[in-house]
C-alpha cells in the first residue's frame, strides 16, 4: 500500500514521540502476554522507523513535501499496522493540541511561547483536515480513536479523552474575532453545542454558517451583485462556485463541497443519525474554509 509522504512523516513523528513510553511500559509490565505484545510492537516500530530513515525525509514541517522527496512511499505495511500507526498519529495530534492549549492558557506569553504556539498551529491545522478526510488512512481510522498500549489504564485513558473532548472547541477565538458579528455568534453557538455533545444542533448551525460567510465576504469586497439573481441570493452550491475564485487552495473548495453533502443529508434524510465525529469533521473543513476566506 502506497501512502502519501505527509502521512509517512506523521507516522515517523508518532513513533519517535511514543517509543520512550513504550520502552517504559515494557519495563513495568508484569503480565507476560501484554509484555510480549509491547515488545513485538516496539520491534515493529523500530523496523518501520529504519525504513523511513532511508528516505532522508525532512521532518521540520511534516505537512510539506520538500524537493527531491517522493509523493508516495510503499512501506509494505499490512492493514493492521496501518490502523495502528494511524491511531498512534491521532494520539500524537492530541498531544500537540494539549501542548497548544496549555501554552494558550499561560497568563504571560514570552516570545518563545508565541513561536511555539505558531509552530504547533502550523502542525495541527493540516492534520485536523486530514483527520476529517475519510479517504485518507488517518481519517478512515478516526472513529477508532487514539491508540492505547497494552498495560495502560484504559478506563482512565478513556475518561480523560472524553473530558478533554468536551472542553475542546473547533472555531478558535483568533478566527472568530476576524468574522462579521452574525458569523461570530453562530460559530460561538457551534462551539457551545460541540463542547456539550450536541452534534445535530451543530450540523444545523454549520448549514447556516457556510452560505452566510460567502455572502458577507462578497459584501465586504463590494461585489454583492455577483451573488444575486432575480433579486435573491444564489443557492449554497452556486455561492460556493462564486467563492472558489477567492480561495488560495482549490483543495479547500473540493473538501467543502464534499462536506456540503453530509450537511444537506442531515436536513433531508430521516435515516441518517448524526454523530459527534460527523459534526467535528464538517466543522474542521468549514473552519479551514473560513480561515482562508477571511
């Protein structure tokens, strides 16, 4: 199976991050079966890391493909190992987000704090987008959650993940402050519903935010007549077609089009049951859209 280079880099960083923990768990584990499973996993990680190292990849920004690097690499991983590394990468993303949130809570921010925050945001945002893309292996495995090693306290880990998830928001204050007032209110309402585990309400808010954001952008540019026909604003799909030319990256447009299908289905399909992961994935794509648009 060939994997995109950014996925391979993310796997490499995840292995590097959690190998020390894995070694520590092996030392402490008393259950023979669990200990052998941990040792097998460490051996596999070391072998995969050695394979990746042969390509001399630049890991300064894992989201970038530097000159001379291949677009894809085949590490001959089976499906089970791809799932394992994807979930390990999801856990790494959680670690990055926790570090970012801890830095944001600092009352006094030094220049180093600001640089670290900037670096973490650059790492996190593209990976959040990947997590919301089920055509990518990491996004495909997001519903299985972050990897927990044998021997870890699974019950406590699960509880911590739930509590942490309830405190998270999708639309950060840095973005909300750039938006027109009515969009600010809607994004804040989404954050509230998301943090309180209400995905259906969140999806309906996203359905309102998308077309309104395009209208407000064209009004800001004094180009409102371009999105009006017969005295009425264009439908959402047509508005997106107009907004495509304003975006810096065509991939953002494609992803938002895919998300629109989910949002529309939530309104018109009586069989679809909206999950938190649905609301999260759609909101992340919309967040990227808003950040580019404004």
